[in-house]
C-alpha cells in the first residue's frame, strides 16, 4: 500500500492532523478545502482526500521557511479555483 493510500484511509481527525504536520495547514483551512471539493461534486471522501493532497502538493511551492503553506486574504479560494480550472482542462 502506498503512503498516499495509508494517509487517505486515516480517520478524519488523523487525516487533518496529517495535513497539519505535512503542510502546516490548520483545521479551518483543511475544512475549507474539503468543502470546496464537495461543493464541486466530489462526494466520495477518499476521492476528496486524494484531491486535497494533490492540491496541497500543487501549492507546495508556496511553502515558506516554517514549512507552512500561506495563502493570505482570499488566496485560498483563488488557488482552489485556479487548481480546479487547470485540473479540468
């Protein structure tokens, strides 16, 4: 089993903690990302988690010295929409 497969099958709390540890995002950011993908029609939780990890890797270049992804005001929504639009091309 791949590491991604292991992480996406964690409980909700453990998956959110994994995202915090790996990407430095808090639970609120995690919930916003998950809600966005759900509203875009990704109903399967495992598919959403794969997309969450894919998105966080996509924005990984924005990581700063503290190993946190920093979005700024409105930045998360803009990046989510940009990611979604690019993914659907």
